[in-house]
C-alpha cells in the first residue's frame, strides 16, 4: 500500500487558482466519497481551507491518478492546474501532514485554526466511510505530534491567526478602532475570530448577516450585535467601517458598482473589506476605488511575514520535534508491519503443539484435571520461550528497517515476508509446510510434551 498526497496551497497557487477548486463544508462529504471511488484508492480524506486543498489517500500503487481526479472533478484544463500541484508519497507525505497539522506549513506559522480544520476533514472522511486502519493510525499520530508541538514549544505563544493579522491591518488604516462599526457577512468560525479580535481592540457596533438566520442570531448574541436580513445586505453595508466577508458563495457578492454606492452614502469616508473567503466574496476591481481598501487571504500574507522572524526559533524547535515524531511513526509502522509474520509464527507453533498433545492423548492415559492443566501450561510456556528469540529478531529487524535480516528470519521460520513500508518491496512467498524449519518447531513441541509427562513421543 502506498501513501499519496497531492495538493495546492498559498505557496504554490494564487487565490485565483485556489478558488476554482475550493470545496465548501457542505460539498466535502460528497467530494470525499467521489475521491474514494477512484480506481486504486483504498482510503482517503480531503483537507480544504482558504489556504490549501489537499487529497490524502492510501492507494494500491503509484499509478493511481489523484491529479486526474482534481482535473476531472472540477472540470479544469490540466495546463491551468498542473504547474501549481505538489505531490508527496509515503515518508514525505507523512512529514507533510505532520507539519500541516502542527501549523508549520501555514501562512501564519503557529496559527491554531489549521489543526481543527484537519480534524474536521478527518471526521468528515470517517462519517463518509472513506477512512479505516491505515489513515486512522496516521491521523491520530499527526494530531498527537501537533499537540506535542503546542505543549513543548512556544510556537503558539501570543497566538497569531489570519483574523488577528486582519485586525492589525485595520488598525493601520483607521488608527484607532474605537467605536468602529463592524459588519460580519457570513457567520463562520473565521468571522467570529476576527470579530473577537476587533471587539478586544475597541470596535463598537457589530452587525451580522448570513443566509441562515439562525446562525446569524447565534453570532450576534455573542457580541451583543444586530442581525441584518441577508436581503438588506447592500443597504446596511455602507453603515460599516469594516466589513469581514466569509461566505460560501461561488462568486463575488460585492462588485465595483456596490463600492461606488457605498462611498457616495458614506461621503467618501474610508471603508475596509477583509475578504477571507475562497472563492473570494469581493471583486478585486472594488479595491481600485478611492477610499475602499480590500484585502483578500493572499494579501494578508505580507502582514503575516512580519511574524515569521519572531517565531523562527520556536519554528526551528518545532521542526526538530516533528522530525522525531515522523521517525517514531515509521518505526511503529515497521513494527506493525511485521506483526502478521509474528502472528503466523505463533499460530503455526500452536497448531503443532495442539497436534502433539492430541497425538499423545492415548499414551498419557487418564490425567486428572489438575495434571491436564499442568501439561497445558508447561507446553505452552516452553513453546513461547522457544519462539521468543525469532520474534525478537523479527521486531528488531523491523525497527532497524533491515529488510535482508527480516527476509532471512522469515525464510528460516517459514512465515510470509512482510512488505517494507519504506521500500515498498513485495512480500516473499512462504515455503511449503513440513519444511526443515517447521520440523524445528515440531521437535521443540514434542520435547515440551516429553518434559511435561515423561512419555517418549517419537518412535
């Protein structure tokens, strides 16, 4: 099984490209199931945020075409999307996922939202039935690594987010935010965070508008704000100094002509639009009007860059920690990978032990229950002790990724050779039964019976 990850993010693709493959929360389950239906995909999940769209899948081989799924599903020309796609497999994919969850790959390093977004994508995939053992284990390990980064480094101190960066921009435009009216268009988590930062900085009235009235009321209650019916969006917008727009609309909802009307009503008092939606809610043309300032999610990167230098030391410590967690994950995977061989060895020995006991039943005569229990315990214990060295050798070879030694041990004891998760080597077939190594197990099992009963088992 191969682990494969492809995607685009704020570093590889401008927002004009990202918004063409943006997947809304409502669309995510259906899109995830569509990805799972691709030939060769055995497990999968999709992370879709304003800064990235990533497909993570366990696939049957390197020929599984995840890139083709992106092109086909969104109806895009390969020439448009191909230059912006990055691809990771196996170890590199694990490292990338761990870094994403720990916010080391974020526009604002250390921002806390991405871990929640990855967890949400994981929950959607589980509910859709597209995740089982392999990705389940991987994602739980990624969450544990991200938690460790948060608890053992200072990367999350003085928490920075896209929302707080947007507030910094607003302060630069207006100076003081004291008494400024804020209009939240869309009642999502990012809008809530931005509003919370603005209120902390002294913002005044909070207006909220959302297509779903219930969500708008819930948001307004948090800030003692006022709900604006969505049908009155354009009439109310001109009352706001700061508009934070984060809807799931597939096309811009604010255009240049809207901005012209806003400026006329406001008598050219400045107006700041924070567009944190992907696809964008605000037509870039509106930002060309005098007095209107429009910043989209990519524009916020310039402000975010100022925070990177401050966090460089913490980020370096976090990168070291993540590298160790990735190595631990692969070490565990190698041990898990050899488990079938250990189970097969134990099963084979147990079958032989049971066969020897059954063969000797007549010779043993009528054993009391206590004697039978003693024979059972002694033979089981002796066989387990006999199996301990080869099982330890298998585990050690797996931990050290020593495939040659692993092959040799499995060959000697007639068990299937597991595939190395790093090299992807094919499993070697087990030898025929009644081999020389199986004879070793039979000999020890028989010896265990003899030791327990004093009855010679071989003629």
